[in-house]
C-alpha cells in the first residue's frame, strides 16, 4: 500500500493524525466499542470507547498491569470532532493560545477522534492528567510495557519540536504490536516513522 494511502486511510491502525494531517469533521470509526477497564468517568460515556482492536489490546494490558499489583485508570478514549471543538474552544478561552496549542489539538487534529488513543492515569494522582503520571508505578509500568500490547507513548519528552505537543506521559496510542515495537526500539515518534518511509 503506498505511503499516501496510509496517511489518508482513516481505518489504518498506524494513521498519522496531527497538526498537519487532519480527520474529516464527520469521521467516526465504525467499530467503536466500550472498553472493559476501570474508568474515571462512570456510565456510558463516549470517552470510554475505542476501536475494537485497540479496546481489546487495552483490556489485556490493564489485566496484566492489575496482575502486577497496579491500578491504571482510563480517562479519555474516543472524542468526536464536536467534543474536541468544545474542549479546544474552552481551553483557548481559559488558558490562552500558547498553552492550548501545546496540550489541546484543534478539532479534526486529535488522535482521540481515531478511537485509537487513550489517556491513562493513576489513583496516586487522583486520576489527573498531569506530568506526575510519569512518576507513578502505573506510569513507569506503561512506559516499559505498553509497546508489547501495541501502544506507543505518543508525545514523549524531548520530541516536542517534532510532535508539536508538550510531553504527555498519559497519552497512549494504539498502532499494533509490530509498529509499536519498532517505534520503541528506534526511539521514534509516528512523525519520524513517516519521514523515514518517505525517504
């Protein structure tokens, strides 16, 4: 499959969505399902949904983390274009453009709209999405093990100039086991991976 098709195929697990590669306003994955893990949001909330392959992999990852005595908590999975628009607009009004551009995607530019991303926190930080997640037992375990389940830490420290976003130790993106293992081994972001493919 040509590289350009990978960029444009919204169903491709390795799709690149960022500040220069957007999803259509009406895009909603066809295979969204509720994820059976502990969530910060109780009830039937769309944030508790992911695409089927990502959901099943996340459930396995959470079970194994819990078997190791840890208690990861899902905070935010799928977000529609409209929900992201509301988040971005609210953050813009409250936190200003500079902060918002580092932490909040514009509508259509959020990985959450793919149904392949999940923000994960820990009880020791009250399920908050904060840099302190990296120092929790759950955060450390996820950094070490997430790739084995097909997830990559999408916005790593030191790569802000490449991803366009601040370090987010809570944001994990499902890309499948093979690509996740490659990204971890080579220390690459998705942006750098696609740059390699284009060479």
